[in-house]
């Protein structure tokens, strides 16, 4: 596995692993806890050493899973987790990035992750009630105390990124980015290039759509977030199918999978972009990791760059409430 460098010199595997789906959001997990520990450790054995979790995944149980799995190999991995929610009786009750809350979350996450330092600590969503300067200052104190190594932001807009970075250097920004979600391109990516900040795309495979395994015949199980995402209605899936068919044709010509093409395209965008596809299966970890060996020509990249101009995407990537929290 190749490595890439995010901001502030943080070196990570070129492909990471998002652990969220092991605990929530994609319906019941067909595997056991022991199975998921095996997937996490197996990913590290295969060179995927950048692992992403968050307190709110579960809540809490995903961090506990990641902590148990990675404790014996802690020195081999970079662990990212997140703060920023008010969690009451296991339910999110809006954002909360007050400095005292950030400190509480850090201590609790350290315990669940079975570690003495968080490698990358993201604000999960921008809190409109708390100045971003106060958030950055609180994380800076945690860095000074040795509890956190690096500061990150998730789904933040360019102006917020600049304000935060002026207080404490931002190492990475995490947002949804893929062949069918291009929102970061106009403002966020140029800002990161200017400031020397890395970018970590989540849902780089379009919540499974870009793997070619989701179509209008797909039935989403109870608890699968895609059942509530406008982009995944039957009508919109039908309209969007032409995108994945184009990707599939290129994949076939190169002896690759559609998902590998989608990841290779992301890797070709900037040398400081590190996608974190999620999976619950070790064979998918292997497939995703192998995307680093898929070479796209300049013409192929250019063709994919303009794909959604030729085939506009139908449907928002979140429901109305989710879209309201993006790009603040």
C-alpha cells in the first residue's frame, strides 16, 4: 500500500477504512463483533492503516469496536475520531462543540479507543452556536496536553476552514466526495491546496452506488440510511444509472471493478486526497486497496471529470435536515 501525506506531515495509507457501517447506517450487520475485529485487523495486515470512527457511530459502540480491534497493533495505525454532538440517551440532540464538551468527548473517546492519544480529531459538523475559533482553541489545548495529535473538520465550508486554520493548523477536512458528489470542487479543494490541508472523502463509492451493486431493484433493509436519501429513490436511481454504466464500461476495459475506477479517479485528483471507503467484508477491503494500482490515463481522468456535466445527478445526497448542516 502506498502512503500519502495529509496536512502537517500526517502520513497515512493511500486508502483508509471507514468503520461506521460496522455499527450503523447500512442495516443489520450480517457479521459478528469478532468478524468485524477480524476485518479491521485484516485491513491493517493488508496495509490499510488509516481507520475512521466517531463517538456518534452507535453511539459509542463503534469506537469501542475499533479500540478493541486495534489495541494490539496500535503502533501500526492512524486512528481518526470525531466530536461535536449532544448525545442524550443514545440519540443525537443537535450539535455541541462547546470547549468543555470537546474535552469531555476527547477523554471518553480515549478510553473507548484504548489509547493515550487520538491521531486525528475532527469536528463532525460545524456548530453554528460556537465560534470556530473557540473550537480550534479547545483542540489546540488537547494537542498541547498530548491527548490529540491533529485537528480536522468535517463538511466545513471554505471560510470556516480558513478561520479555524488561523487559530490552529488543520490537518484534514473530511467531506463527501465522489464521482457523483462534486460539491467540494469549487471552493473547498482550492482552499485546502492553498493552506496545505489534506482531504479525506467519505462515501467515495457513493454509498455503494458506484460499485454497480445498487439499482432500482435493490431493497434497503430496516435501518439503512439510503432508504431516506433522496438520491436513492427508485426514480432517481433509474436516472443515475447511466453514470455507473459509464464507469462500468471503463472498468471492464481495464480489468478493474467499477468501485476501483471510482477510487482511482479520486486518487488522481490530488496527491493529498485519501478516500475512506467503508465495508464489512475483507474481500472488499482488498478490492478497494487494489485501486491504488489502477492507472487512469489523462484522457480517462478528463472524461470522468466531466461525467456529471453530461449526466446530471438526480436527487440530493442528504435529506433536507442533513443538507442544512453542510458547508457552514
